[in-house]
């Protein structure tokens, strides 16, 4: 962290008064993302120990800015420590902007308008800036070639199909993979492929998009990135809007190159399938293999997209084993159970001691509350309660008789209630609520259990409770 503070002070000629971790290592990349700020300005600091990716991001950022594209300015860097400082683009991703401006399938015009701007900028990355980009810094490969595609397909096979228990014929599937690769490589691939062109990598400020996380970019086909955006799983765009945005994109491409729609569309849906498989491989690796279950929340939406493709699209090539695997996936009882599990909002409630750090948000969501219970009467000060916890009847009776406890709990329930309703309406799947007190043994435990009891019968809500200090004490 000190290296980022030093970069901030050197660039802005004043120290950072506030340092706030944003995502930690909760995403798929392992990068630490930190906001540094003072009264005058703020910046985003990145800590990451893969030098090749850092070099690619910094090189690409400078190149894109020279072409007038809305990407962050790089303020300072120290690659020897895996650190750099970049422009702060705010807190609202395209996914969050979409979620706040939709009601189910009905998406507000302002959200559609931002999506159209995003789609309109994509050809500038792919073609205008892509022509003179230094592809020598691409990592891990300079193009989305046979090896790159094979890696994605194997990722899907080993980390999704096998771990999800989806049956398939190994040799037949390999034959289909080889056939698919041959077909994909026939598309023109002399453009910049952004690679992770999805709603969480686009920031929205004052109705305009800015772009992040293109460090995995390389040469490739035009179809891949627009497929990534339109079939971004949790964004769950309605088919009619996907078609509208695809038409807008193809129309925009014609401003840069001679384009025959039929030629573009011949390979488009094959790239849609490849992108969905790549994403499912990532969900499987993080969710099934690494047990980071929040990644599995995207699986039902990916299966929904696969079902639509199976019902509405016929590829120019026959892939019988792969299509049978897809059909088995959407009919899988195991995945159906997974779907039902992630439909509910999961409220994770913790108690902890302020002698230790508050619990980390392991879901990657970042939303919720930390309540300080030290302002209400402390049973731990009385000898008769010292060996007891907030789960014992005597402590529960004592706290339930305190007027200040009822007032505190009422305020907590009101705040959490409002967030639960808002999260359910917006389709969010995780909310974290933590209660801290001096020892983490009495007040915080009692309040956590009371909130859990209050939310326990609520429709569409699953409650998970952990008492961290009681766990540490073996209680």
C-alpha cells in the first residue's frame, strides 16, 4: 500500500488522506484495487504482480488515449512493485447502471442509450486504434488463434462440464472442438479483440461510458467482443434489445470498413457460443473448483442464453456432441438446483470483535452495513455474564429489557429492510450485515441473531449467520 501512497503524493504533490480498498482479490483477476483520495482529488491504485499484464494495460491505455478513446489516464507507475495509479472513473459500472434502470425485461431508455454509446465506441477500439496498436506486448498471446481458442474450450470442458457432472463423449467432443476451431479461424481476425468487453468493465459517469480491463486484448475477430457484451450473463439483456444493439454495431462498423452483413453473421453465433463457454469455464473454476460460490450466480443466466441459442440459432457447421452437452446442461437437475439456490437474495450476517478487523466481503458484491454496537449496555461488564454469550438465555433476557437496544435494533431493521427490498427489486443476490462490539461475545451476537430471526421468514431471502469471535473462542 505504501508504494501507492508514494505514487499519489509524488503526482499530486499532496498526501492521500483516505485509502479505501474497493474489490480486493474478489474478482477473477486477483488484482487489488484501491481508491486513494484527499480533499482535492482522488485516484485508483492497482497492485498486481503479473508484470506482463501491467505492461499491456499501460501500453494500451496510452495508445487508446492518443486516439481520443475514453479510458483512464495513467498518472504514475512503479512496475518493479507491480503498482500504478490511474484516473478515478467513479463507482458506477454499466451493469449497476443497467440494474438501477430496469424492471425485469423493461429497460429504461437512459440505459438503452448508454448501451448504444458503448456499442458505438467498440469499432474505434477494434479498427481505428487497433490498426497501429503494439501487439508485441499482448499477454499471454498476440492473437486469438488456434491455441487461445483451444485453451478456452478445454477450460469449459474440464472446469465446467466435468465438475458440473454433465455427461459427454470425450472423443466426440474433441472432434467437435476441432471442427469449431477450424470454422472460427476462417473469420477475418486482423482487429483488436478487447477480450473482456462486458458490463462490469465499463464505467458510467454523467451518462457517458469509459472503458477498463482491456489488458487481455490481442488480435482477433470483430464478432467476439460484441458477443461478449450482448451475451454478458448477469446483464440478462432481452433478445429484442440484443438484436437492436447488434444492428447498431454492424451499422457503426460500416463507418470504418467495407462490411457485408452476411459475411459477419456467418461466424457471429459461433463466437457467441465460444464466449459463453469461456465464461462458463471461469464460473466453474472459481465456483466449483475454488469454492467461491458467488461466481456460480451467473450460471443460470448463461444457461438461459444457451437455451435461447438452441431454440433460435442453427450454426453453419454440425457439432452434435457439443450441442448434446448444451442440451444436457440446460436439462441438468444439478444445475437446476443451483439455479434455484441463487434466485434468492442471500443475507450474510456476522458478529465480530472490534479488537479484530471487520469481516471481509467474500462475495465480490461489496454492499452492506457494519453496525457498531458499543453504544448500548454491555453485559460483559457484569460478572454474572462474563462467561456467557449473546446466545444464552440470561444475556438475551438482559438485553431485551434495555430500551436503547430496542431503539438500536429498530433502526437497524429499518435500514436493512430498505436495502433488502431494493436489492431484490434490482436482482442483486448478496447483502452483508455485520455487528461489532468490544469483545464480539454478547451484544453483537445477540443483535446478529435477532436480525437473522427477523429476516428468516421473508420470502425470497436466505439468511446465513456467523459469529466470528465465538468461533475463535471455540464456542
